[in-house]
C-alpha cells in the first residue's frame, strides 16, 4: 500500500472519474491481502494485532472500487492515524477528491464574520492542499503557499479565542461558527510548529486535540468527506513531516512492563522477540554492569576500526557493546570481531532509548555514548565511584550539563538499573514512536528534570506527572561538565582531569570529520595533535562559577595561552532603564551588577529617550491599554509596548564613549 497513490498521482478534479482508474495503482497481491484481513473469521484477530491495518485495507478496497467502505462504522483516532506508516490519510485524501459534494453549513460558504472572509481563506487553503509534493522530500512541502496559509491561519486562531464583542457576540463566537475552517487553522498551526521545532507548552498537542474534538468529535466521517475543506489532504501533508517511521524491530511487549506498578516482575527471556533476545544475551554477560553501549551511525562506520583500537589501548574495549544504525554498519562491526548488538532502529534516538530501557529492565547498568564522544581515559575507572559512594547509592541516572547552561546534555548517560530509570527510558522510547514529530533533547530534559525553574515544563503528549505513584521522578547525579565530561562548547580547568570530549551536534560537518579523523582515522593523529584539538575548547573563565572568582583566576594567570578570548572580557558595562517606577529596584540592580563583576553600570531614566524618538513613537508611548491587558505587568511594562528597550540598547552601543569590545549587559530594572 505504501507505493500506491503517491503524489503527484492524485488528481484534484472530482470530475475526472479517477476512482475507477485508481484500481491499477494497487498490486493484486495488496488487494488480495486486504480482502484476507477483512474476512469475518480473521477480522477481529487482525484488528487486535494491528488496529490500523484493517482500516487501511477497507480504504484501499474502496479506492480501488473492489469493495465499498461503510464509513459510518469507521473510527479514526487522530494521533495514531497521523503517526502510523499505514497510508490512511493518503487514501482518505484520494476518497475526498471523488466524494460527492453536498452543500452544508460546514462549508462556511458566504458565512458572515466581522473580520474573516471564509471563502477567501478556503481559496488560500485549497491552493496549498492542491500543490504537488514528494512525500520523502520536506522541501516540497514547505512552500511559499504554506507560509501564506499559515499566516492567514494565525489570525483565525487569535480570533477563535477573542473576547472582543461585535453585534452582541464575541469574535470567538463568530469564529466558532465555522467548525472546519477553525480546525484547518489549527492544522496549519501544528504544521508550523513541527517545521520550526517550536513545541512549547504542549502547543502541538493542543492544536491536534482541537482538531480531534471539534472536527472528528462533532462531525461524522461522511460529513468530513462531503465538505469542501481539504482536511485529509492537509493532515496527510502534516503526517509526511514526521521525523521518523516505526522501524523498531522489537515487539511492543518485549519490556514486559506493568505501567500501573512501580515494582516490576523479572523479565521472562522465553517471551522475548528474536531481536530483544539477542540484546539480552549480549547485555547479560556484563551483568550487573556497567557496560558501555556505543552507537555507530552509518556516516561514522568508517571510524569504527579506529575507535576499537583506541578503546583497546585504553582498556575498555572488552566492556563495550556496539549498537549499529543499519545493516551495513553491523557487517562492518562483525568483520572487526567486535561485540555487536542487532540493528534496533535506523533512527538513533529510538535505538538509544530502546537499548537503555531493555538493558536496565534486565538489571544491567549502562553507560551510553556514540562515536562522537572521544574517551581521554578509561571511562569505567572514574565511574566506579558512582556505584559505591553513599551519596550515589540512591541515584538513577548520571548526566552532564551544558557548559553555558544548567540544562542536561544527554550525549553521555550513565543509567543505573532502577525501576525509575526503566520507566523513564521506556516512556521516552515509546513516545518517540507514537509522537513522530518529537525532538529528543527537550523531552529527555523534561523527564529528567520536570520541575526545573526557568525552563518550559512542557512537551506534547509526554507526561512527567505519572511519576508520583511510581516512586517520583528519576534521581539525578551530575557528571562534571566543567573539567571531566566536557564538550566542544567549552571547558575550564586542567587537561589532565578530562575523562571524555564530546563533539556537539551544532558543529559544521567538515569540522566534525576533521576531529574524528584525528581521533580515529586510519592515520590517527599524535597524542599532541589530539591534545591540541581538546585544549582549543578550554575557556579562561567558567560560567559555572561566580564572576569575581573567575576574574581573580584570570588575574592569577590561569588561562590558556593559545586563547585570546580573555581580551574581550576586559570591560563589562551594565545597562538598565526605569521611568516612573522601579527606581529603587533599579538602584539595587546597578549595585549588584558592580558587586559581581561589571566595571560600570548605567541606570538610565526617561530623559535618555530623545525628543525625536518620543515624537516618532508618540502613539505607542501614550497608548492607554485596558486593565485586563496590563494585568500583572509592572508600571514600565504598561508603557510603549517596550519600544524603548531596543532603543536604549542601540543608543548605548552607538555611544562613542563605549569602547570597541565592551560587553554590554542589559537587565530589567
């Protein structure tokens, strides 16, 4: 079914008589198997094993004109349908093209709205829905017409919740009259968030929930197909933007987890699928661990021999299992006579958390890293103390932080075989599959630290609030990100203390290749050349220590002679602004800025704004917003929509008395 009716095969003209012609798009075997799956004797068993397979079978037979589908009995759970690799939405989009149109209220034709022309919006939506595209190529989906439709949809979403009143009704009530028009707008919102990886406060979840409740929850499938709105074409395009397919070779029940219990029964090996059993046999040899699982991407397979030589030299090759991304990597691994796990998934994040979940479920501690983590020392020597010290005995997961922030950096994980660890790893692996728009880093950060202040505690369809009845969230131990488990982002301290050096994802590909070639290439670089690469990341000061201490260290000469970064930190100017409020807090801000490292502080007032700037922005600076709009804001926050803030910063930067190279630090008063 996957190869049938791909774009640009779908016609957009319902008068084309396409439904009869489409029969040739399916192989005879596919249609015969579809009929087989729907036999009365097999249907219930098929649905129990694979709920969406029979749905796809019914739709395929309908499109091929072999057997009409009774849409009144067809249930479509929205998220599973979007996430699945079964081409359900593609088939529904094809059916919608030839479905008889019946004018109904759901079309919103000529429907009055104070500020939305629904017919105009439909034309914009239809223009994007009708564009040809190639499913595997994202660039054919992210077109200029998508941006146009998304911008239009954004205005509709604002009006959907507007409390402004027109003719005795709120704008939100006027907007809600067009159920499918607003549902389409929320599909475009979800699409924009998926493309930009901007999922905060569960916004994608909220958008899809609206579509499911308002469209699928209130209208029948027949009504949706009868409408002029191309709902299924847009959902199909959204589904094509997913980041991964379900290529996991393990069976859903392999972890043998009871989701309602914090205490799990031992794994029954005889009940494991072949792939899971292969992993279990390899991992259990190292029980109770820890064992290093090194993920090998296809693009890095050429460095595997060099990595193995290096691991053997440091003495940890015998405790390393290699997790290949693809069959070709597995062949390379086996040709080198290494300890190789089976290919679990071609998607690194799925393979990673599945391997961690199964290993810890089997009672084995795992240290996880990929080949882009260069071990300067045998990792098991420094890690041994984590399992024996009194302070570490109750900890579940050890992870390093980013150098410039307190957010966790999941490139290196030591996961201990505890009940909490199993639930976190299994939950994340499952979520990556059932929500294929997901991104690993915000998700693992959320699960590991669901209550961290100043971080948006939110990822769509991922829940950390399950933990209280399961023993609470995982208990974290922090690896030394400053001078132990460091990265190309930077480090501070003594080279002799470094345990590993991680190449971060944001580096340019050519730079990564150069480093990996030096670490593991056929002509591996000398120890001095490797040391030079690592020391290039040394920073003269550390953001993880108080500024005044760092300045003292700098004055004492504890700096990298190869780095000239310290020359840029010779002068720090602090700037803050207050006008008609917060002057006392502003004074305190300036005092503490000078106390903790700033060389000078400018506490600016309203007189700093030039007459020309005030005249140019008179309407903004004098606009009287209602109490409802300014509720919870400070007095200065109620003035001018903050138009003065970029002006204050820009004029400070342009000031000739502020020398080139000065660091200008802004804080609110």
